[in-house]
C-alpha cells in the first residue's frame, strides 16, 4: 500500500507528541502557549528544507494555508482535551477522523459507502462510545470529549487538505508552508506566552522536542498522504493510540479501564478494516492525469471505424 510506511512513522511521532504535551502541563505549560511553541519550532525546523532549491510548481499556496489552519485547529482541540483528560482516551477520540472523511465523501462527493466501509465505521464509532461513556474516575469529562471531537473533525480536514496540497507542491515545500500557516495564527493569539514557553528552562525542552517531532510528522505525512489517499492515511495513522497508550502508561502512569481498553481494541480493529477496504478500492479513471474527464454536455468523440479498431 503506497504511503503507509511514512504515515506509520508519523503516527509514532504524533503519539509521542501527545504524551509529551500531557507531561509538559505538569511543568507549568498551558495549551495555547505550548501549541504555539510546538508549531513555531516545527516551522523553523522545516524552513531550510522547504525553500531549498526551486520548485517547478509555484501554485498550492491556498490549499497549504487552509491545511495549516486545519492542523492548528486540530492541535488546539487536542491540547485543550489533553489538559482535561487522560492521553490514551483523548487520542482515541481525536483519531476517528476517517469517519468524518468517509461521511464527507458520501454527503459532498456522492460516493457510495459500501458494506465493508459501513462495518468499519460502525466499529470505530462503537469502540469510541465505550471509551467515552461514564465509568467512574476514568471517564473523560464532557468538555474534553467536545474538544477531542472537534480536533478529530479538524484532523479530517487536515488530511483532505494535505492530499490536495501534495498534488501541487513537493512534500518538503508543502510541509513547510503548512507548518507556517498553522504557526502564525496560534502565535498571534499570545506571542508573549509562546516566547516564554520556549525560553523558560522548565518548559523549553518539552516545546522543542514536541516541535521537532511535529516537523518530522508533517514531512512524512506530506509525502505519504498524496501517495495513497486522505481516507487511507487517516485510517493508518490511527495506530497512534497504540504508541500514545504505551507511552502514557510508562511515562505518566495513565491507564484505561477494561471497558475502555475493549473500546480501544474495537476502534483499532475498525481502523484496520477501513484501511484494508480503502486500499482495495479501484483508482479513479483519471487518477494518473493522463486522461481528463469529458465536460458535461459535450458530445462524445466519434468511434473509430471497424477496420481502424481491428488495427488497434
């Protein structure tokens, strides 16, 4: 499956980001300032690679800007949720993005959702319900669930935008433009706190580490998502909860309840099924760009004569 390996590596990096962000709150970090530091460091790291040499394709600025805004929104929602709930639960909720992508394609693009896709989506939603239902002290509070669900919707927009950006820009340039488009509005919310975040000894290490991991993940996704599809990439990257859950247990001592663990397993099973059926989907007849669709209302080209068809 094209693009799977870089997306898997990006999932591991982003899972580590979630746990480090949760750990950073114990050192005095705040969601907005930490997110601003994360995005600013990522943009600075990607700049030398993004604008090195010349690109034959100069277009793509608008899709990259919109993709960056979606990435910033997803990060803000996730970081706010992480400040209110355990990392494994938040990550599981955030990465139900394939559900929104599949529903968006059905409602906006008119694509039919077959039985395998519907079964996978049902597993993902059912498993997520087990994660968020009240279960004593382990259930995330409603505000955390709302922020995480908002982040999952923004993540879906991010993957769709990254797929379109990759059609117009080389991966290194697309990743850099997306990072700056995400960083600028978040830093503008509170520039002083962002600068303090990266200069304070107690928080600087977290901010820099999270930013470098984010830069790595963006670069990998910029190359991996266009190689496959937004739906497939968003499904594959849902292995992030495995990395986040393991690290949260080792670093933070956070554990899910047995019911939540069962829900997480169901989510991952649904994601695996969705990735398999998405990879088997036949490509669009115009995916290679060697042919172009016939405009609506235009006459069909004449068919060659029988003798000509025999020679072909």
